[in-house]
């Protein structure tokens, strides 16, 4: 019996010797890297947040010193973002701001409808970017919360006038007021080869032919552009030009078209394009596409919202108790 007690004691001490290093290591891994108004951020939380960036920029073939330095720089850049999130989430809780799941679903459904894709197709696109639909919805929820937070904190209402929108579009296109016409308002579907070899060019041509086929089947030009065009959401409108201002290849494609009609596929230095004659006017200045106007108004609104949010966030940081221990 006495010998059995010695064996039990030995096994107990051995178990402690095995557990102790693990606990010591856990303390190091989960050490506190920041304290925000009494709330802590641990190193393990920071590393989870930074994991996609760490995986992208730190490779196994990097020298250990370079790998360690890159890791320090990435963590140092991500930590302020986490601190800001803590401050914002705290304010949202204190103000009782909440967003219903149905509101988030509505935003996602409208986005899919406007893009001409199904929710399943959108889920697949997110998966290709390493994101789940649930993670995307969480981002949407936070965006709505922050918009409501800014609205509650900014007294002056944000108003974007038509003149602000037109001035932005003029500067973006480098245009100015011109009269005399006729001026041709042109929209585009632009498909760029994804590479410099012959196969990339053939693939781009194939995608352009698919886009043209859908147009001929009755699909809307904007809907097809959203699906195929590489010009992005701001690239639907190519601009307003006189015939003299157009490059010969564009002029040849537009001549003979009636407003609302589109061209065949043309090859340009940019890639493959399908052009639509959206309208003809004697005034270059006033021919701003209403849809482009509204998209630009929303863009300017979001820019102003972001600017005011940053101002408010700077003030919030200044009055908060923040300790960085990284």
C-alpha cells in the first residue's frame, strides 16, 4: 500500500511537470497587447485578426529575421484597427444601436438583384475570396451600425447637391462646359485579357462574345456590363464626345447607331469593347446619365460620411484610455 502511494505521488508530480510548461506557454501566447477603456486585446486575438495578412505576406522561404520583422510590422498595423473597433463597438452598445437580421438580408438581396446574380452565385464569389456569406453579412451589419452611429453623432445633415455631383464628374473626366454638338453619350462593356499570352486574349474574346449574345437575347446593357465588364461599377459611362474627339475605332463603331443601340465587338488597346450610344445632345455639359449621377451621389455621400466618421473617431480616441503593450 505504501509503495502504491509513492507511485501515485510520482505520477501526480510528473503530471504537474508536463502541465506547467504548457501553462507557461499559454500565458506568453495570450498576453495582453492593448487595454482600451479597461477592455483588453490579447495577442492571440490580434493574430487571429491578422491571420489573412500574415498568410499572404509571410512565406516559409523567408529568412527567420525577415519573417519576424514582417510579423511585427503587420501586427503593429492591425492593432490600431482593433482598438478603433473596440471604441466604436462600445459607443454602439452605449447608444443602444441595433440592426435586425432582416435589414442585413435585405441589403444583400438588393445587391444581388442589382448585380443580376443569385444568392448562390454570390456565395460562390465570396468563397473564391476566402469569405463566407455569414462573414460578409457581419461586415454589412457593422457598416449599418457605424452609419447610424455617425448619423447620431454628426449634427449637420449630409447633403450632396447636383452641382457637386456634376463638378466631380467633370473633374474625373477632365471635361468642361461645351456647346455646339452633336455630342454622343457612350456607355461601354470592357473586357480586358487576363494575361499577355494568346490564350488570355482568346478567353477575353470569348467572354465578349458571351456578353454580346446576352445583349442580343434581350438582356439590359447595364445588367450585362455588371456581369462581364472589367471597367467596374464606375466604368459603365465612357463619356460624352463629339465625333472629332473620338478615336477612329470608336467613331467607326458609333457611326450609324441610333440612341439605345449597341455596337459589335471592337478590339482596342484596352481590350475588347461593346459600345452603346446612350444619347445624343447639343450640350456636352448637361448630358450626365441619371444613373451615373445617382451612383456618384452615393459615392460622394459615403466619402463625406467616412471623413466625418474619422473626425469623430479621432475625438473619441483622444478622450479614451488606451494603452498599447505590443
